[in-house]
């Protein structure tokens, strides 16, 4: 059966400060700003292979007290690397940039290797070597 889609290539996050988040994802993870149509929205990419949308979060105060709907819960997002040793290199790079490590690098039962850290809005990010994806990149 032919795949119905190319995989997870787009994630959209609500953030408190779009510029601060653009700086974080650009400086810390090396993503490039693809398009920023206004101060409340930005779109980043890594080598044109994916798309991370950052949208200014609207609080209940901003909407005059009206509810903006249910809160969406996100556990984490992941960025895949090609080799397991790159996980450790990235963890060291994060420390050098002053980014706190939420969970240190470790190898999982399935042969994957990863560590976790947070972005400025507290989104948990996993940097991951995952053999089924990494070995085919």
C-alpha cells in the first residue's frame, strides 16, 4: 500500500512571544525563518523539509473574557537526527547555550536515543535518533 502522506512535517504551536520563540528555534536548533507575515505569526523550516508555525497565543484577557475554546494539550514534539552520537553532541550544545536539559540522553529499548529540553513557552522537545526514520533520511 502506498503511503497516504509524507509523514509529520508540520507542527503549529501557540506561544506567548513569537519573536522570542523564533530566536530560540533559530539560534538553538538552527531552523530558518521561512515567513513572518506579521508580529503574531512566524513559519520556520529546517532545510525546507518541514514547517514549524508559531502563533501568538490569545489569552482570555485578550479576547474580552470570552472563552477561546478548549485547551489543547501537547506532550512533546521531536526533531530527528541521523546518528545516535549526534544526540549527545546536541545535548552538549544545548548546555553550552544555557538551555536546561529536562531528561539527559539515554538509549531506549527500541534502539532509539534521545534527550529532552523545553522551549521558552515550556513545550517539551525531544531530540531523537530513531532508527526507522534516521536510517532512511
